[in-house]
C-alpha cells in the first residue's frame, strides 16, 4: 500500500486510540463504545467502505478489549475492587452469549448492525445523561436461570455493540446495589469473558472490506496494534484528570455526544 494511503490511516488510528483511552479513563465507560463509531466514520472517510465494514469495526474493537481488560482487571484487583464470586457465576453465561453474538453479527449486514448500534448506543447515552445512582431494580443480582438468561443477553448485546463490560455491565450491576467501584472492577472481568471467545471466533470469519489492509478474519491488525498502546498511555491520563474533578457533568456531556453519534448513524442508514 502506498505511503500516501497508509499515513492517514496510521494518524487517524493514533488519534482514535488516544481519544478512546482518555475518555475511558476519564468517564469510566468502556473504550469500545467510542472505538466502534470512530473506526466506522474514519474508515468510511478514508475510502474503506463495504457491506461488512461494521463487522470489522466490532471485531477489531473486541480484540483490543482482550488486552485492555487484562490490564484493567489487574489494576482493579490490586485495590480489591473485583468481586470474583460475581465473575464466577456470570462469566460462563456472558461467554456463551458472546459466542451467540458473533454468530448473529456475522450473518447480518452492516446496515442492520449500524441500526442496532445506533439504537443501543442511544439507550446508553440516555442512561449517561439521565441515570441516577439512587435507581434500583433489586437489592442483589439475579440467580439461577435468570443469571444464565440475563448473562447471555448481556454478552450477545455487548458483541453487537463491539464493547466490553463497562457500558452495559456497570449500569446493570449498579441497578442491583453493587457499589460503583466494585461494579467497574468486576465489569472489567465481564469484558474479558466477552472479548476472548468473540475475538477467537471473529478471527475465522471471512470478511471483505475493499482496500482495507491486513485483516485477520474480521480483525484489522494495524488498527489493533496501534489502538492498544495508545489506550495504555491515555487511560491513566484520563483517570488522573477524573480524580481531580467532578466527572458527572462530563459523563452527561459524553452521553449527549453518544446520543448524537447514535442518532446520526441510524439516520445515515435509514436515509441512504
């Protein structure tokens, strides 16, 4: 590939990684909810479009989450913020759901995936804008068959969004009276249960996006290799800023931003 084509790709991926990492550290949201739309719009703008572009965005985002979740779990576990009992009960169901999510995503077109991402992304945005820590569904997490059903749904939806455990897992646990710091730490484990099986499967899914270089299955290797180190650098920066200021207004602002992105993605799909 010519340097005139490769250089804009490299620069855009570096910017995406820095942006996603900083926001993830600042707001405590999963980087995937930022990476997927950034990948999508950047690849489109650079001329890498096609009927399976959304699959590449989801798969590449999930591949980065394998690495970032491991680091996140280690960090949170040192502070005692990972509830291993919750992980042991929920991780198998979440992993099964993630496997089903890949099957669904691989067998529908990019347009449908855009609509799904837009709809679910809008709901996450609304929660970030209007959510309140006093909201509660129950005093403890579901058990038995409910755990398996809800865990599988959580895993499937996460794969369809290309995200780890933060954007869905943290609100879900918070609504069941799990303390925020433990919800965030444990959600990192959810992310690993989602990302490992789904990424392995995505590596064997044949995907074609014209001119997009070096795909391994649905995972774009240049994007993966550039995003991971950038998030490692910028997540701690975002976290340090968050410790020095009130992140709640910023979280609501990001919720508005996510709503705009989600609505735009749905509108673009419906009007084209």
